[in-house]
């Protein structure tokens, strides 16, 4: 029970909730002007694409939570600058992952990650 209450309070601090059941490209404007920093993936193959990292997004954290079916988060430059081989993070069912921007790259900060890999190939490497 306490964990649920904590997550609810954390969600309130992260700003406006954005719920998506399909593919959606999150924009810099969505984050900075609309306040979307908490995203709920709620559907088969739901996928969020993060905007390109830049100085305006430095220090921003986007929290993505997932429903019963696996979802994913994509960034064009690859997480941590890993390039196309590391451009997609798959989330566990009911998992939550924070994505942090340092102004140059996005970083996935959680142990609720199934894999990190390329969206252009069917193979992916494990991450812990």
C-alpha cells in the first residue's frame, strides 16, 4: 500500500499525465510548455519517442510507466550516445523507468528494463 501512495505522490510532482496506447512522439513543447513528464503506456506495442536531447531539456526527467503488455521508449541518437544499436528501451509489464537528459543524451535509469537494443533489428542486448 505504501508503494502505491508513493508512486501517486511522485506522479503528482512530475506534472501532467500523458496516456498513450499507440506510438507517440513526445516533443520539447510537450515537456516544457504542456508539462508532460509522466507518461503511461497503455496498449499493445505502445511506444514513446523522446525528443532530441538539447540544453533546453538538460536536467529533465521523464517517467514512463507501462501497463500489462510490453511497451518501449525510443530516442534517435541512442541512449547515452550509444547510437542506433541502443536506440530502444523495452519496459517490463507494469514497470516504470526514468529517462534523464544531460543536455547531450538521454539515459535510462531503472532496473525495470527488459532490454536495450536497436529498433531496426530484431536482436537486442540485455541491460541490468
